């Protein structure tokens, strides 16, 4: 009698293990459907000459360069308004977001001297007392923003 109880328990554990395994396999398959990877075939009809393949990333063409002052800010109340995690354009703060008072929202720039080919997007504004030639890079924490300091560099405004 004790043996039949043990066999029943083992069958239950085997079913549970099988179910867990099936859920993992289904999850992996769904990831392939929900988040498919882009391949070179996805870009075969791209006719925009402003993109040039460089290694595995795309690099946009710069249309203008400007000398600016670059600083950094974080989502702390003393550095933002009463909604520190929402930009002036209504987007949530994230890596690659910058604030500037001259360039329109959505303008993409590079800061090659500091970040190489990394592209930043204007999604926020600065205090009105700041110069048009001042860029503020969003950082995830105050210490990173303070440690960034103040830099005078050339930025590249990218073709839209």
C-alpha cells in the first residue's frame, strides 16, 4: 500500500516537471514571436541614403556640427520639475535622452568626442536661463550626473 502511494506521488511529480518544462518551451517560442530579431532581409527595401552600415549598427549622416556646453542631470526634484521622470515632450526618461532649448523634440545628435556613434534624442527642455548652446544629458542617478561635470564639445546634428 505504501508503494502505491509513492508511485502516485512520483507520477504527480513527473507531471509537474513535465508541465514546467512545457511552459518554459512555450515561453521561449513566444519570445521569438513577440520579439523577433531584425535581419538584413528586413532592410533590403531601405532606400534612405542617410544610413550607412557600419559593423552591425546603423550610423546616420551628420548634417551640421555645433560647439556646445554639455552637462548632465538626473531625475531629482531639485534638477527637474514636479514630474521628474517625465520629459517636457511627455516621454519617460531613459538612456539617450537629452535636454536642449534650441533643437526641436525628436532631433537626434551624436557627441563623438565623448560617446562615439551613440545617438541621443532631444526629448526635454532646460531652465529658460540656459543658453541654446547647452545640452543636458539625462543620467540614472545624481552621482553620475555630478561626476560627469561640464564639458565643451562639438555635437553632430543628424539627418532626420
